[in-house]
């Protein structure tokens, strides 16, 4: 008789004993009451927080140990040669670790957690936690310009996901434990449990409920207690008690908020431009990461003591404590060199976070504003250090689109609550302006480039995965434009419709009449012999939908004017009536989207253990000349590589989950998942056809649009 197996297909006895005992206790409680289920979830969150706190301590100590080795290399080989040689070696190691064991550990980590929540129900491979800690420790310890928070957020999320899967939690609770682990990572790393909790809800989970908040807070508190027990309870920065010296400073803080938005957008675009360059460069990942680290080291040699290396938080703390008494020229150099160092480190594929670099950039930008303002208006702008604190929050908020987290993280890291007015004003202004200038945050842009749409409203999100063509009503009852009101009354009584298209003798769309139009005609006592065209909405005033649009786009158009239906017409002939989108179509689309979304998640989960580290995403933008354009997925699926999964098609900013009847169109951004050895063939197939020569297509086609 076969032994019992757990949900991973492994013998149940292969679990650690304490996990098995906890799981059995959870199973007994789960069936008793909702309150018992909440106790299980909170207990799990506390465990995740404690383990994440210990992981953060291990990570910080490992990072420090690698930093010591890097310093010894500089002593032995000379500061410049030792720095560059050690960073090159570190890049090689990081590239090997990421390429061999966990591609998810590449880059800054938080988007990978969001992707797991979006398409895999929060399921993250346990090995990601180990790979991320080791790779990030090497990157940052060697001097790479990256932060500690991204790695520990991803590590905490992986720990939360692993425990949730072992306990066979529902998808919703898996997501909650993933967010709890992320909150614990921020809490332990920055000694900031409040900011960690809000970050998890505002950025990672993307929604706020009382239950989620309570669970996430318990995890963050647990991690913070562990962190304080080993690292102390002092704030990250020791800063003077800066205050708003004069109301005349508010316009300066206003200008700082505007500049912070511009800097944040530049940071986002430059980072992903560099990442796209390295991704499309046909070289092994270890070589890319090594060159990225060397480029970072060369930039660091341009400033005293390499102050743009590492997270840079100690530089920020010292500068703020000394009221930012650095020279203006040095500040400008540090700003642009830190920007370049961070983009080279992370864009080349090394592992680390963007949280700390964003804080560094904001602090230096604020220091520049404060120094200039103090020089021009010494009696008004008395403390340049105060502007650095506000700048930190403003640039991070504009980069991550997380103003609440930004304000709280600065409060908790500095312990200074006296700058609340300028802090709130600059942070909110920077966030709004950055969003107006560039729709995606530093986290969501990576998802968008993979064809995934991250929104707070998930129901709206999934409706963008179903096309109008799939759910529109094709068999239509129509009214001829020669009909009278009497004939319209008869047809509406027979069909029980609330709205019907009006067509001419050739069946071309000429208008739309609704039951409300008939009610109005009756109220005005119009004759039953009145031509229908007297009350129908004419074609020139109609809003219409197109078959290749998503149902989400059609719903937005309907809700804007309160319409209950939209005629569907051809893009080539705007009077050729193809169908009708009704409210019932929206319900049908929602059901299809839910089913397809679940199917995609199951497929992604099934593929992940099968392909593991030797698989990758491939993304290509189709041109009008491509052979795929105009073809259906079903027509070309036989020519795709084995084990290839067409993940999504991004069309006009909306995500479509492809199926057999989906037609490829020019401008589509097609994302697929396949074995690494099949990636080049798949790119050539998507760009042209399966027989195209490897060099027949310029790889810049898949470069993300700016």
C-alpha cells in the first residue's frame, strides 16, 4: 500500500517533525470555527516573522563578513585594483548562483513576489530564500549599489509561502502569509515594524483589510522583536531635531517634491533601460553580472571613499547628523554616480533592493536643495539636513508609488516627527506628479514588461484578460431604420430586450434604440406611426466596441456614460455590425476570466518544478510584417517548442491570457515561458516563423518601449 503523500508529492514523513505536528494541530482546529482558523493564521504569521527576523540577522552578519573580506582584498592588492577585482569575482559568483539555482533572485526581488501573488497564488520556491540571501550578501558586501530590504522582503515572502503551502492554506491565506513575510523583512532590516506592515499592504499585497492588517502587523512585530534582541532598538539614523523653521520654507519643499518626481521617473526608466540592454546581450549571465559590478566600481572611484558603494545608509546618516555640510559639487556628483552605480549593479542582473538607493538619491537631492536654499535664504532655510529627510521620503514614494510607506519609514528610521507638514506635502506631490509622468512604479514596470497588469482592483484586472469577441452576442435581434414606434413596441415585447440596434437594408449599423427611448416617446404621447429614427440614438453619437478589445476596456467605456450595451463593429468598417456587448456579456466574461486565471496559475505551478532553473521568460513585440500577425494561437501552436507556455499578450496596455481563438495583432507584446535552450528558437518563431535563421532578426524588437 502506498504511503501517504503531502501536496508536493513527497512522502508526508519527509516533513520536519515540528511542521507535521503543527500541520495536524492546524487541521484539527481548521474545521472547528472561523476564530480557530484566524488563530492558526496569526500563529503562522508570528512564526514567519520570527524566522524572517533570524534570517535578516544572518543576512546582515553575512553581508558584514563579506565586506570584511572585500576590505582585506583592497589592503592586499591596493584600493582600486582590489576593489575592482573583488567586485568582478563577486559578480561572477552572483551570476552563477542566480543562473544555476534561482532566476527569481535576479534583480531587486519585490516584483518577483508580486508576480508570484498575481499568477501563482503566492507560491514561491523555498530555494529562492537561500539563493536570494547568498547572492545579495555577495553583491552588497562586495560593494554593489543595492539595498538590503529587497532581498529580505523576498526571503521573508518565500518563507511565508513555504509555511503556507506546508499547512495547505487556501490561496488567500497563502497571499496573506507572503505579505506577512515581506513586512517582517522590512521590520527586521530597518527596525520599522509600522512601515514594514504598510509596505506589505500598500505595495506587495495591493489591498487593505482589517484581517490582513492584523496578521501582517503580528508578523512585523515578531520580526522586530527578534531584530531588536540581536541588533538593538536604536533608529537607523541619529538625527538632530529638525523642525519647520519658517513657513517661507514651504515653497522650497514644494519645489523639492517636483524635483523628486522627476528624479524618480529618471531612476525607473534608466534602471529598466540598462536591464533591457543586459537582457538582450547574448552573453552568459555571470559575465553580465561581473561587468555590471566592475562598472559600479569604476564609478565609485570617482568620489572620495567610494561613497556610492553599498546601500549608502551610513553615508546618509552621517550627512544628516552633520546637517549635510558636504560641498555642492560633491553632492551633485554623488547624485548622478549613485544613479549610475545602482542601474549598473541591478540592471546587469546582480541581486539587491532599490529601497535604500532610492532613499540615498532622495537624501542627496534634498541636501542639494537645502544647501542652495541656505546659501540664498540663510534666515529661512536654516537646516539643509531637514531637506534631506524630506527628499528621502519623496523620491522613494515617487519611485514605488507608496507615499504612506515613505512617510512612515522616514519617521521610524530617523525618530523625527517634527517635519510632518513638509514631509506630507512633498511626498504626496512627488507621487502624484510621478504617476502623471510615468504610469508604472519601479516595481510594477517589471510586471508590465512581462505582460502582467498589477492593479488594486483585481476584478477589473482579470476582465482585461478576455476579449470582446469571446463574449459578445452574435445572434442579434435588430430593428430596420424604416420601422415605426408600433413595430418597435411589438419587437421589444416579443424579445424582452432592453436595447436593439437599428440597421439599414444592407444590415449596416445606423443607430440604437432602448426601452428608455420608447418610454420617453410614450410619455410625450408620440404617435405610433412615428418613424423609429425620431427617437433612436443615431450612429454618429453611438459609442461602440471592437472585437479585439478587452472586455475591461468596453466596460470602462460603458460605465463612463452609464450605458447597458455597446454595438460591436469592425475596425476596418465602423458600420459593419458584428455583435452586441450586454451586461450579461460582462458576467460571462468574468466567469471566463476567473476560470482562465486559475488555469494559468495551475499551469505556472505545474511548469515551475518541471523546468526550474533552466527555464526563462521570452518577450517579443510583433510588427505588422511578422508572419504571426493575423493568425490564431491554435494555428501555430503545433510549431511551438515542447513545454512552451504562452503566458500573456499585452495589447494596448491591457493583458490578454491567450487561448486557441486568440488572434495575434501588430503591436502585441507576447510573453512566453520555455526551456532556456529553446529560447532563441522561440524568439525567432514569434518574430517571423519557425524556419527563420538565427541572425535574421534584430533582437532589439523585444526591447521595452520607453
